[in-house]
C-alpha cells in the first residue's frame, strides 16, 4: 500500500516537491525511529580480507545507526543512506574527518535514465543526487562524476561530469586524461554497472588515481557475485601490496541482494 501511495505521489508531484515530501516521510518513518532504536540495537558488517586496521575498524561500525550523512543523501534523492542501502554509516566512519578539508571526490555512475545503457533498469534515483550530496557534506570539496549516459552529464558549482564506458579500457584512460582529473582523488566511488567484469575493468584503470590514505569503494556488489570477489581478494592483495582490500557484507533486513561493498585504502 505504501509503495502504491508513493507511486501516485511521484506521478502527481514535481520531482522537487516529491523529493521534499519523500525526505520528510523518510525522516519520520525511518530516520528518527532507527536513531532511537540504535541506542540498543547493533548490527555490524561481516568483513573479509587480509588483517589490517581498516578491516578491524569496519568490523566495529554499527550500520543500523543512521547518521547525518544518511539524511544528506536521502535529501538529494540518493539511495546510499536510506533503508535499501545503508552505506552512509560506513562512509561517515571513513570520511568524517575530511568534512572541512580541500578534497577531491570522484563517483562513477550519475544515475542512468536510459535502461538500454545499463545492465538493469535505470531505477528511481535522481541523476546527480549523490554528487550534490557530496558537495553539501564536504563544503570545500571538488566533486567529479562520470557516466555512460551522456544525457545525464552536467556541470554545477564544484561539480564536473564526464563520459565513460567502464567496460572500455581506452575510455577509462581518456577519462583520467581529462585536465581536471589528472590529480589524485581522496575518494573514488564506483557505482556504475554493478557487474563483476565492469567493476574489475574500472578498478584496473582507476585504482592508481587514489591518493595515499585515500579510499576506493565498489558499491552494490550482488550476492551472486560475492564468491568471485572472494576469489579476487588474494589476487589483488598480491598485485597491489600497498593497498588494503576489505569485502564488507552489510546486514539489512530489506535488502539481501546487493548491500555489499569492496573498500580499498591506499597505504603508500
């Protein structure tokens, strides 16, 4: 029933009005009750990887507890911090100290509106939602994005976006050759096609662009792909000895399909 009401409101209201209505509904339905319950309820990720302080830190994060970053992402229409994905608990823990620093953030996947350019449907996300949220979360950051769908590319204050096909090594090379992207990134988020080959392809051409101490994240890893990632972890550990690799399965009663992350930190 709630889904039906939501669909009616989405058709009747402008995107901006629907976004505000959904945000306040989400605060009352999810954020405030979850915030209160998290005082006594604790749910932590199941993590895999070589021993490191990163792995131990992630093991202790209570991903049941909503954060201010959850509100920011939901405010702009991103699914990173609502009930379907609860990544922002992890991100708040990893990125919180960067809030007032001059950092550079890159995210692949602006939210395709053309399902022909995706491995699945385009979904309900709003193009550029997380990029705009990053700008508010990090008021001194430069934010960059890329997508295979040229129709969703845009430029705003502190946001620049570019074309990229993450299955094409030449296109990935062309992306990082753009003058604005030649410096290293503090954060790289891969939220693209959500397939194992596509994620491996983009990682191979992009991991070197993370700065020392920086974080690279592969989002929305499906449960069906977890076994392949488990096999890939020791290969990466050998191939990239200066990086920590942690595969994190996040508990979520609503989403047992793709609520999993690969988190990589460059040590030196």
